[in-house]
């Protein structure tokens, strides 16, 4: 995985940089002989979230991190 980042803006002045590793998932595959490969979802690892030159990742709740991961997944799915 290669680290990537997305920059979002809060208002006009505050940049939020999310640095993460992303591996695309694989869809399930069904074969005629009733065997299947279940596939797997994408893997997203958030490394750091920089706001105003400070890493705030450790300050966030798991619920917020999960939401950010969902946003990354949606963004990365659109760019495929």
C-alpha cells in the first residue's frame, strides 16, 4: 500500500489533511458448481489527520474515524 492523502477544507481557512493507506476490495465471485469466492471489502488504514500542523487522530472517537473511513471508501470508489 502506498500512503495517499485527501485535503478537505473547513470554511476558507482551515485545511484538514487525511493521510491513509488504501487497498481496494474484491467483489464476490460465484461459480456454476455452487462454489464461491466470498470477496472482501477495501482495507483503509488512517495514519494521521493533520489540522493546523497538528495530528489529531488520537483525539478522535472510533465513531468519527469510522465515518472518515466511509468517506474515504466512497471517494476512492468514485475514482475507480
